């Protein structure tokens, strides 16, 4: 038991050290990217640093498999050089038995990443998008889907607008909203205009409204008396068809706890839910994939350094880890495109990775 706790503590220590080093590098690279991206916006260093920190939780969530395999390699190479693995085997404990503590720790980290880190990363990603949109256009743009229809929010220096549509048509680059209403707000003030239209088509920098009726919402004025009807009306917008489609298909800013509701709302609104279904299963399978990364690292490094070839073994472990990571992402893409079942896209890569590495470990242990 004490030996297991020792291995678990060493594994956790190296995990935290590698996390710190990797995140420092990611933060410096991302800070440089923020400086380049907002070069024309005249932001302060504090604002740029804040945007960088908002990206860190998502970076941790994305790089967890790499961190796991590097942690395992560093741990077992160190144990091999200090002959601690030789001593462990000398007291009658197999190498696979010594792996139990790191595997359990990686499983706990995977569960924490699923239940805690994922919602944090989703929240900070959404906050980053809101701030970035505000710095660029003086307002925020957002899209959500509920049982009541589609809700859009667009912003500019002239104010904010909330758009609600009961229907959606999207073919090619065309975005057409049906039975749509616009509610416009002045900067730091209340609503100023309400518009109802039969349809709204997104064109170059404008919404083209058909059969629209406009009500001015001015204090002291009866809205119906000032109402005007238009067969067609142009409303400026900062939204683009690409951004709307990306938002409809984006899964990065959705917490694991909100995915079931998103699937239900998308289904009722008539949108495909397969991307969200695949994402949900992939997140549930994440702890098993992290365990597979630990087994990959151990399969090539649980050998005494006197046999030589440590550098080659480390390289093989990293390459195999990247290969399995690529296969998992490729399977996820196939699942999102409907070419393979959702369960296979999410669960086949981690299970196959665990079985493959267990085979390598058993072969190494039995000679």
C-alpha cells in the first residue's frame, strides 16, 4: 500500500510540473497571438493577458492526453534509472501491478476533467468569445436555440439587437430566418425599435427583411401611430453566414451538463444533433483514453536503462500516443459525419488503445 501511494504521489507531482511547464509555453504563445489579433484595437496589456488566461482551461482540457503520456514517460524513466523498478520486481511485485497507482490517478484526473474542468473550459471559452467580440465590434454576438425558436444577438457601436426567429432555412451560403422579430437597444439604454418581418435573409453585412413592420419605442409616443410597413428593409449586421453556421455546429463552448438540453433543443428546432451526441460520448470516454495514454507511456519505458535504447523507446511511446490521439479524432469526425455509429466513434479508440497497450505490457513482462 505504501509503495502504491509512493508511485501515486510521484505521478501526481510530475503531472503538476509538466502541466505548469506546458501551460507556461502555451500562455506565452497565446499571448503573442492575442497581441497580433488585436493589434488594431489598442488594447492594454492587462486586457490581452486576461484574454490569454481565459484560454488556459480549454488548453488544459485539450492537452490532457499529451500531459498524461509525458508524465508517465518521465516517471518510469526516472524509476528505471534509479533502479526502483528493479527493487519493485525483486520483492515479487510485477511491473503491471506497479502501474495500478498511476492508472488510478489518471482515472481520477479524467473524471475531474469531465465533471469540473469541462464546464470551466466551456464558461471561459464563452467569456473569451464575448470579450473578443466586444473589443472588435463594441458589442457581442451570440446564438442559441430553444423550444421557442432561434435567438440571435448582434452588437455594434450603435447598440445591441436581439433577433428571434421561429424558422430557419440554410442552403449553401444562404441564411434565411422565418417569422422573425428584431428588438433594437440604444447603447446603455432601453429598446428603441421593434420590427416584425415575414422573413430575413442574411446578405453582405445586412439583413434583408421582407414584409416588415417597424414600431418606434419612444417615450411619450404611441408605437402604433408611428409604425411603418415596408415590403423590404435593410438592417445592418455584424453577423456572417459562416459565424452563424459555426455557432450552430460549435461544441467547444458547451458544458457537459448542458449537452443533453442542447441535443433536445436542436432536435425540436429541426437541426442535426449528431455532433453533440458524439461529443457527449467522447467526453464520457475521456477517462479511459487518459488511462490508455498512461499505458502507452509505460509500455515503452518500464525497462532498465542498462539495456540501452531509452531515447528510441521514448520516441516510440510519443509517436504511438500521437497516433492513437489522431485515430480518436479521426473516428470522432467519422461519427459526426454519420459514417460510423456514435458509440463506435467514441468508445472504440480508447478501448482499442487499452487492449493494444495491455498486450505490449504483457509481452514485455513475460519476455
